[in-house]
């Protein structure tokens, strides 16, 4: 049972093929990705119209590339899955339109997937897939959520950000330090040369007693600090980056531990772009090892947006019987 997955919600065009025919977890047969980061760099962020146009240019060549990698042909595809949302409307429409056109022309059903469910299930693509139930920390550019995951499609939201996402906190802080876009990896790299204790930045909602997050105040504090430094920002940049990263990571760590305690679960899955952050991984690994908790991450290259997670989520939803593919090719998307 071959499932093709297409991801086009933001600035990465991703296509992948999984085989859901055998026993156990579906198997990744091939995946290809085109990142638009270079294209958007000059503008300091994603330009939606440019993103849509580039998805149009890339999606079919990537599809052929994936089929070539897997040694398969178009007619062998059984289901065409795509990201239905959330994301940029125009960008989503490209993936949905292509998926439905492919489905219609091949006479095969299609299936729309929630982007975050793709991230959530992405650790199943790795060599060490988690077992249900687990706590999930979803940390991307647009979302920060803690969830209790009982099985495919069975998710309870435990807490989420009330304003900015963790990735946004990285990106916006990086931008006002002049580190470019996307800021997360750049800020994290610079932070390695800095002193994380140099600046006392706030840890919003750290002691709120619930599992919600807030990062808007942190971004403002970074801005205030940068302005105060003025000419001195340049030589202190690494210190400010390290202090910012430490504040974000501490909040994510403490809230994840609180979620594990509250649920009594002994497994944690960390997914989404910020899950690639090395400091977060080190601190979570150390804290969880002490508590007998196993932590699962997606492979590093599958932390950020990709088609493999969409194909995997679709295959797992089909296998679990929580969603059926359909032949209604009159698609729509859900940007929010
Ligand atoms: O999951 P993702 O690719 O896209 C969304 O669905 O939003 O996440 C992108 C986010 C960006 O905010 C990026 O700065 C952040 O993940 N990110 C990182 C790292 N790698 C990516 N943040 C901190 N450290 C990293 N190593
Ligand atoms: Zn994402």
C-alpha cells in the first residue's frame, strides 16, 4: 500500500513515499525536499506569494525524484496525501491541488492531513519508534503544545502557548540581533560561544502551575536588552543569544517535566523544528534519564517540515482506521 505525501504549508516543498503494506510501522521508501530559505532570506521572512509560486515549480520534479529513489512508478501509488493545514493558504492550495489532480488522474483516493499530526508522528520514521501512550512536546515556528497521545488520532491538549510559539521566539530574537532568517539555528549556533548567564531574561509562566506557555514577553525583554546595549550589542551578541536560548529551553524543559509528572507517563516525544535544538535535546535527555523517562526525537533532518511526516501520518491514520481516503477531489485547505 503505497502512500505519497505532499507537504507545502510554508517554505519547504516536501514529497515522500511510504509503504504501509507490511506489518508494523509504515516504511519510508523515499523522500525529497526543496527548501525556499535562500529565496526568502533577502526579505527577512517568508513571502507567501513567492512561496506558493515556488511550490508550483518544485512539487512535480520532487515527486518524480521520490519515485525514482523508490524504484516505483506513478500508477503504483494507492493514496495521495497532502497537508490540509494549518499554514499559508496559497502554499497549502498548491499541495492540495496537485494531490487531488494526481488522485483524479490516477483514479486513486486522496487524504488531507493536519500538519501538526505530521510532526507529532514523525518519530515513527526513525529507527527507534515510540510506543503509545506518550507525552508530546510540539515545538515549531507556529505552535508550542504539550499533548497526551493515547494512539493515532487520540490526542488531548494539555497546554499551549497563549501568544508566540517557541520557534517564533527564536526567530524574532534572532532577527532583532541581525542574525537573519530562519533565526533558530543561527541563534543557537552563536549561543555556543556565549555565556548563558550573562543576561537575566524572563521565563514567562514558568511557575503558572499549568502547562501553558508564553514567549511574547521574552522577545520584548530581548529587544529592551539589545537597545540598552546599543553599540555594545555586537561584542555581546553571543552572550545575549546564549541567554535567550537558555530561557526558552528552560521553559520547554520544566513544562515538559510537569506534563510527564501530571500524566504519570514515562515516554516523551519531541517534534517540530525547535526539536532540532541541541541544548533542548541535551537538557531533556539528562532530566529524563534521571526520571526513567524515554525521549524520542525525529531524525534531525525530519524535525523541520518535510513530506515524509505527511505520508507517515496519512499511512498511520489509514492503518488505524481513524480516517478514510476519499475520491472527493473538490479540495479545500484549512490555513488556521
Ligand atoms: O516545524 P518547522 O519546520 O515549521 C513549522 O511548522 O513552523 O519549524 C521551524 C522553526 C523555526 O522557527 C526555526 O527557527 C526553528 O524551527 N528551528 C530551530 C532550530 N532548527 C529549527 N530553533 C532552535 N534551534 C534549532 N536548531
Ligand atoms: Zn512544521
